[in-house]
C-alpha cells in the first residue's frame, strides 16, 4: 500500500520474494536495501503521536515498527481515529 501510494508497482508476493528467500519474514535491513535499490530512502525516526497525526493528515504513509526482545513487527499507518 505504501509503495503504491508512492507510484511504485507493488504486488505483495513479488515484493516479498525480491526481499528475502526465507519464510520467516523480512528483516529491517532487507527492507532498507530493497527500498534503496528502487531509489527510495528509508528514514528511521522516533515520532510523537502528534507527529504521526500530522504525517497522516498530510497523506504520508508511515511504516511503524513495534519491537520487543527477540521480535519486531512493522505496520503501515494510514489513518487514525
């Protein structure tokens, strides 16, 4: 969804296959490398809730990372209520 928003083709299965050859998920460094290969620059930021709201209001999708010991998960943020 974020890639399509940026005007990039984005079939989820193809994107996943291009990033990794395992079935255990995509590491952050793999995502960063894949984005850079396509001319996109990943930026790691620590944001307040207010900053997230401003970004979403400006129609900027965000990939948020929830991290815990030994695991992490990315979620696409496109709105709030």
